């Protein structure tokens, strides 16, 4: 089953009309993964037995005609725990770790009849922008296998863009859904912080992490968010703001919508062709009836530096639980407890994870806290105020998702700071806890360009509304890898 020429509504109709059973669809999905994943290397683990057992149970209970996800296969980023299924966060230190419960998002989707078919590759502990830091394999861009897929949710983005699954879950700490969505030409949403429960998500930076979803179309994306959003008593940071029907307002009408375009997102370091493509996308929104004005988000330039201090500080705390004793990899031939800790972490963590742990530990140390962590937290407050000043007068902010299109593997291997700067346009959204969506705005040299649509807190409906109007006017989602572009 190749999902490039269909959507959730069509698949659901076939299941309801018994043109397909959940078992048929799941078997076809697994066969396609088997046939194509040597090309893309998107999956770390394929949940064959679990998926087929779940599909049989769904068929036995009957497809729910009122639930578009009933009987639909999907992929799971490998930092979300799955009961009895290996969950590695793409790190050696969690090799062969099998959790004893499901993450809330996995549990919710299972309750609605969706069928998890596999765990998807990622940057180790979600630390990276290219999926190159994975211990297990190197995922390839869906459009050009010589290019990076983006990250950290590279496997999730590629699995959807390549037609292996109709939707996939990812997580976004500083752009890890939106950036790979941009590089692979699909729709990726980072919801408002607290909109979706993080219970069962292996933490990188708890105040920034947010689970979201990848799909080919905006309507599918809206449907998946409706299924996974909502309050969870097990996650005290999740919100009890009511969950609307996100698909209800997708009518293509954005007349009178007020859109802000921040000049800082079109500054130095942004590829000129990317700028031109996104500006053309903004012109399309204007032609559809939106009012567009240029604004300023003056503290944007401090975002990357503040993010890497805050995120790394939280990571240094969160990752101390991986010690070689409770679960996962354990170093051998150690002589003392201290030696066990040191050798397990030395051998189990990759270079990028070690780099961020050291940065975070330094930033939190007694002599550095005020100069680094406290200052970064103050910058975060200023960035949030910038956004709220704009949202006092505007409904949405629109800008490029990334400074460039996908690039060659190893391009920034010798200078990680260059890779860090690839998140310069996505990090501010996480710092302020806002929803941000990336949608394909066109192509540069045959590679997709992402346009980012940012809303105020819990205004995903407005984000979807604008994205849907743009999508229906341009029909860019009809251009798929391997086709004419």
C-alpha cells in the first residue's frame, strides 16, 4: 500500500464500505515498508506481530464509521514508549529496552482503532537536525536520497513523505517536526505546549518538548490532532482547554485574516530562493483575502543561543537517569559503581548527546548559573513578549520554516554550530510555547521549501484554516517524490 495518492477520508471510506479490511490494509502497509525501507531507512523497529493482532481486533469489533482513524496504520517516533516493543530514542544506551506501558498518545490512538506499525528513526534523544546522530541507521530524504531528511523526527517525516504510512507521530523541541516536514514537503504541526500529553515521551527538554504529527494534507493533520489532544491527568503540564473539531473550519475562506510577516525571518543567512518561494506563498495568502503586514520580532537573534543553554540544561538533568542499572545498555568489565556510570555513559551516548549534557551541566553550575541559564530564561521571556505584542494585532505569523532546503550528508560535520543555526526560524515558537505548522510552499532545485504558519496559544484552528486555504489553492501536495516537480 502506497499512501501518496490517498488521504484518511478515502481510506476510511474503503474500510467502512468493506473494500478493505484493517488486516488487508495493515498487511499491505507492512509489505510496502519491507519493499521500500532499504531505500529510505525510516524504521528502527517494525511492529509486525503487534500491528496484525491489533488489525484483527479492529476488524472483529468493526470499523467505527464515525472515526476517521479507525483501522488506519501509522508510525511512531522512537522516543515514545510502546508496551513490550523496543524503544531506543535512537541511542545505544536504550538498546533492547522494552517499556511496560504505552505513551498517552499511543494509548489514545489505539483506543480509536489506529494501528501502530513501527518505531521511526530519529536523532539520538531528539538531539539533532538531520537524523545523522542516530546510533542505528541513516534515514534518507524522501525526494533525494543523497540529502538529509531533517531532524530530529527525520524517520517520521520520510515515512509519510515516501508513502509508507498515512501519518506519523513526532516530537518538536526546537523545530524537530517542522524542519523535517519542510525538507520532505509535507505537513508537520508542533502544537501549543500542553495541547498534547507528553506522558511516555522520553524527555529531552521538558519545558520545550511537544508531541505532534506529520501528514500529507492539512485536513489529515487536523484530524490526527483532534485524536491526540486533550488533558491527561498523568501529565501535569497538559492543558484542560477544550479540544475542538479542527476539521470543521477548513472551508478555504481566510478573507480578513490578519497575517504578520517578521522581517527578522527574512534576514541574512536565509537562502534567497527560499525567501522568494515563501514570499510567493505569502502573496497567495494575500490573494485569498488575507491582510499582510511586515512586523518585527526583535529578540529573534538571541533565540538559538538561549535555546541551547535552556534545552541542554534540562537535558543534563533528564538524561542522568540513564546509568546502566535500571534499563538499557550496561558497560561490561567495570570495577566500581562510579566506573559503571562513567563507562556506560561514555559508551552508550553519542557525541552530540555528550556535547549537550556538558553544555547544560556547565550552564547550571554554581559559577555559571546567573551568567548563562538565568540570562537565557530572561531572553525567553522577552521573546514571548515579542510574540504577544504581534498577536495583539494579528491572527497569524507567516515565514520560512528553514533557512535552506535539504543539504548533503556530512555537510556540517566539522562545525555543529552551523547545524544548530538551521533551527533559527523554528526555535522561537518552542521558546514561547506556540503552535507552528510547516507546509510545502514550492520547490528549489527539485527540493521542497517549507512555509511556517505560527498562531497564538491554542489557536491551531486558525493555523489549519490558513494552511488549508493555501493547500487547496496551490495543490502542491499532489506533487510527490518520484513525480514531476
